[in-house]
C-alpha cells in the first residue's frame, strides 16, 4: 500500500476546473454537485481539517488574504469563485487583471462585501431599501434618528454576518460605544417586518438568469434556523415581484453565479435587507427540493453553462439548521432520527461542534406544511440536543 | 501554499469510517452520499486516476487480491464493503475472522461471485430460476440441450459481467471451444423473455429490509443502456411478487447492504437471472428519483443504521447510460444538452473514454413515460455521439 500520486498512466476524462476560495460547508456541498458533473473542484483552505478540505482531493492550503496564494491557487482554473465574501476586493481585481475568470467579479462582489456601496447601488437602481445613511459620529446618528425615528439599526459596513456587526439602538447613547470602536458604519431605519423572505437567483456571464421560488427564512438570535420553501401563503404577485427585484439586482450589478437576496416583507411592501453572492443557507433546501441544487447551479453559472431548472420537487420543503450544542456525539443520534422518519435527509458538515455553530442541516419534503415543518423540527432538535420533543 | 496534512489542530466532527474495496463509479457516487451524512469514505484503488480515487481524499492504493493490502486497508473502518465482486472469497473470510465488519459477508457475497452456488442456493430456497446444470464437457451440454431444448446458454461460473462470460449455443459444436477454454461453466436454458426487470433491495445486519420499486432494464449487446422506473405497465401483483422474491433472497442468503436481483419476465412468470450485492446500474435512477439514493441506502445498511425511504420522487424516472464512443471531448456537449433540457441530470464518472465503456449516465424525471424516455435518450445520444436526433 502507498499513498496516491495524482499522475497516473491512464487518461481519465478531466473536466473543467473550478477553484473555490474557502473550504467551509458551502464548498463541501458544492463538491457533491461537482462529482456528478465531472467538474474538478479545487478549494483554498486554511487547514486540512476544514469542512470541504476533508472531501476534496485538490485542496490547497493557503491564505485568502494573500495575493500570491490566490494567484498560485487560480492557475489552471477555468473559473474561480468563492465560499465566502472575505477575499479583499483588490485581490479579486488583480486576479481578473491576470486573466483569470473570476465569478462573481470584484465589481459585483463588492456589493456583498460593503453594505454602504450595496445601499448606494440599490438606491440608484430603484430597488426598495430601508431608509439608510453613512454615519460617522453621534451627530449623524442623532440626525438619522430624528428624521426616520428610533430605534436606529447600525451596521458594520464590512465583515458582519449571522447577526454580528448589527446593533439596534434605541437612543444615541447606545450608539456611542459602537461609533467609538472605529468601525465604518451605516444607519438603517428599524423595519417592523412581518417576516423575512429570501430569493435565490443565478446569472451566468452571458446573461441567462433563473430564480428559485421565494422562501421564508426564520431567524433566531440573528441566525437562520429554518427555511420554508415556498414561502407559505405568499401572494403570487408579491412573489413574482420579489423574483423580479432579485433578477434585476443580479443584472444591474453584473452578478455571475448565485445571488441570494434577503428581504423583509412589511405592510408597505418588500425591502431588501442583505445580499450574498454564493450558495446560501436559504438555498440548502434545493439539494433535494429543487430539480437543480443551488450548488450545481452555481457551478453551471460560473462556467457559463446553461442554467438548470429551479423547479421544486415537492409541494413543501422545509430545511432546519443544526446548531452545535455542548455534546459533539451527534452520530449516535442517527439511529433514532432515521428510524423515526425514513424520509428525513440529514447533512453533516464535518465541522468541529461549538455552541451555536452551523454544523449541518436537515431537510423534509412533503405535501402539508405543518407536518413537514414538524418533521424537520423534530430531527433538528433531536440531532443537536438529544431531546425527543 | 503547501499540500495538506491530515492531522490538524482542530477537532472536526469525525463520522463513521466506511471502507469500500474498489474505486469505480459506484464508489464515486457513494462519496456524494457519504459527504451528506458525514461518513468518512475510504477506497482501495489500483490507481489514483480511478473514478472514485479522484474525489475521495482517503484513497489507499493497493491490490484487492492481496490479503495483506486488504487487512491494512480495513484497519480503522467501522464497516468494509465493495464496489465490485472480485475480491477473493477467502480474503473476505479472513477479514471477518480478524474482527472486521464486512458487509456483505463472504457467505452471502459468494452467491454473487459464483453462479453455480447462486443457482444451487436459489433452487434450494425455491426462488424461480431457469433450468440449469453444472457442465464439464460436451456430453453434459448435449444432455442438457436434449432435456431442456436449444439454444443452451453457457455461463462462466465466475468473473462474467455486462454480457461477458455468456455464450448462447445453438448446438453442442458451438459449446466446444468454450468448454475447451477450461473455464468452469454452468448451462442454463435459453429464456424467451418478454423483458428484463430488476429489483433493488437493502438489508441491514439486524434484519431490516426495504425494496425499491421494480424497474425495467433495457439491454443492448448484453449491456444495460436504459432503466425505466417503475417498470411500465407492470401488474401490481407481479411487482409485489418480484419484491418479495428479492427480499426473501436477501434474507435467506444473509445479505447485508444492497442486493440487486435481475429477473426475466416471461409468459410463465418471473425467473431470477443474476444477483449483485452492491450499488447497481439498475439503481442509478434513485439518486434523483427516490427519496433515498441507493448509495445512501448502502451506507446506512452496512453501518446498520435504519434504512431510508425508497419512495419515488416522480411518477416516471428514466436513466440512460452513457457509453463511450471514439471522441473523448464530452464536456463541449454540455452546452447543448443543458440548454435543450434544463431538467436533465448529467453524471460523468471521470473515467477514460473507451468505446462501449460506461462513462456516465443521465436521468430524466416527469409524468409521461414517452416524454421522459425521449428526453433521456436525446441527452445520452448527444453527449456520447454529438448527434442531434
């Protein structure tokens, strides 16, 4: 026995090479789609223990903040794309200048990296947004609160996710320590929303676009815990409007690959909350629940292949996230969950279990929302907490 | 940048380890299911260029005919299973004697390796078989033809697949060169079948069994080219009877993991043709077409986890194999196939393209058999031959 070398005597069918920067669960699940299509997925990981690194042969270790590592990584890739938004914009521009096909490009991706630029651009193209402004000091925040009312939501312009980098302030005094931290901020008016929706669309370099059905996302403590597909009881005209907004944003911003648009549904209509340009938690339900998973769709889009059907495979699909608890012994709970519900689909990401961390998800499919939702909830609670409820 | 080492500082969630001997497309597609379940799939490959070796980090190079390589491979595995039937029976027995959990065990698997033992055992348990006999010389074959009529089908007791190791003889003279080759043979009466069916069942070590819907398999030159799920127009009682036969064989033979039972449908009922104890070509449709794919099901069975729902996800599912032609440039054909049919699912195995070799498959799903079948056929012909028909 020996360890394998990657140069063999045969001539295997070598497909297009897609390089994904980052090796979290999004890259890991992309590998499942890449295997089917014969696409060679390469990832840039910080450690061989990362979620995707453990299932991808062509894992390169390096630093996504290093221009040299990125250039070395991109060599030989037919397309370069992302598992996260943290690659410095100037490095992405440099890769494109070197002739690499980077999707999404820096001009688009910057709107998922920088909330101020995102708000400016969305406002310019007429996409519905909460009232917002750049704020630098207490006077700015006070003026914003004066005009738009309290509470005021402060958001870090860069780096926030899953509720981090967001502060809801009832008065200017609460904004003071956030302002004092020196982080670049925008203020947004607090939106009294009815629920949160998300629209996932894909756009390819030559301009084809598709939209998945609009879903409802349920958050707890700023973290998505559940996705209901399609969004229950959503007026078809509102749904079509949401898809139209998302496709328009993708086109106007020149997005290539996936774009997830998180929205608030309010009494006065839809408002765009956040953008992500990669496979997104709100689209994990598509693995079993849509004819083309978001991961396959992203690969097709970044390679400029024709996009796949986003048609749902069941009337109701519910995805529930598995958030880490104190006990890492999750596999012992497979027996009950699988015996209890032979149709439940379990996804573990192979990540270290830490409290509150997304370590997997479950998906249930069926005809009746309450039944399907209960199945997903039961499996998620049991897998993470070992409690039968 | 550096190449990854598999010992890191973090403590990732490490799942059960399943070792699969062989690294063809069955192991490759099993990896997609393993990724979802957080199961660590290890394969024993002859070369790093093999289909599964290219997508599985824990690939070990070795020889499945070497007892030492097999023992080394099995160390640390929670279950050991197979991508093919070619591992010597005595080596499998030795692994079990060493305390490794091997599924299926040698006592079961030998019936998928040795056609004479298979026929003896099936006859003993009353499973319907064609007339058959062991034959050693021309007199045996002549006597068999005398009793059961011509043509007589000679089959190699070991090693045949995809039509190899099968000879249809109209007279004893045609049998002479086969007999002269020294290969151990059985004779079977030629079955004038209406069509070929296949039943895929799973059985776990503690005895749970499930059956997928009965499918029709369409062969050309002894190679499966198309699978129709469920078998069109099959009488529900006949279907239930076929499932019952397959589940009984699994139980009586002590199969653990998957069992594919290939059958002839004849005017006088069903006859068992062949057995396979692993994921099977007749079950590739389950990746998108059943709630639990055969690959996930096999992993669950060999780990003695509760089995998953075999329920179909669409009224009609058609799988068409991609058989290699002269031109290896298959990826250039993705554009047409994906644009023509956004719902078609393409699977490439990353194997060297050789004429007649199974290099991938496509799956179409829908409501109407003729439409779905035509979609699969069109995609398969275009992908392999570049011809628009």
